[in-house]
C-alpha cells in the first residue's frame, strides 16, 4: 500500500506520456520486417507460378512446393526480413538509457522468431490449401495457386 501510490505517480508522470511515441517508433522496424516476410512469400509463390506456366510439369511443381515449405528455415532468403528488425537495436538503445530497458537482443530475437513462425504458418497453410497431387486440370493450376496465395496473404 505504501509503494502503490508513488509507483503509480512515477508511471503516470514518467512513462505513460511516452508510451504512444515509443510504440510508434518500435512498430516501424517491426512492421517493415513483417511486410518483408509477406513480400518474400508472395515472390516465392509467384516464381512457382511462373515456372509452372513455362513447364506445365506437375513433378517439378510438387518439388517447388516442397522447396517452398523449407522457406522459413532458409536463412539466406529470410535474412532481408530479419535485417529490417535489426533497426530496433538503435531505437532500443535510447530506451535503454531513458527507461532502463534491457535485453535488447532478446526483443530482436523474439521478433525474428515471430517472423519465422509467420512464414511457417503461411507456407503450411499454402500447402494445406493447395495440393499439387489433387490438381487434375493443368490449365487451372496457375490460377488455383494464385487464388491460394491470395487467400494465405489475407
């Protein structure tokens, strides 16, 4: 009881007025990282569509979809997504001194883990909605892939 009032006063005066601006500042790199994940997924699926339109090869299509499933674990392809979040390092340095925010690396790592998890969910959902082995009409495969991609991106 004796600590509650001073603690509340401290939060109200020294922290709460800055929360909105802090969140806005932090959300920039986080949002751009998640946008990069979305763009990467879109690009990879578009490449699958283009390859299929050139070859009409169902075996190759299945291989490409299988390869898409490894995308979240492909550090080279995911790197641009992760780099967007590394900007948090600079932003959090200021917070570290002003508000005693520690474990900056943990915040960045958790954000990157969420990005990888989002990509895992996207490719898994794509695979569940589109199964190349169930596609009988070759003429509609590219259209079906596009529809599934758009559904996943929603």
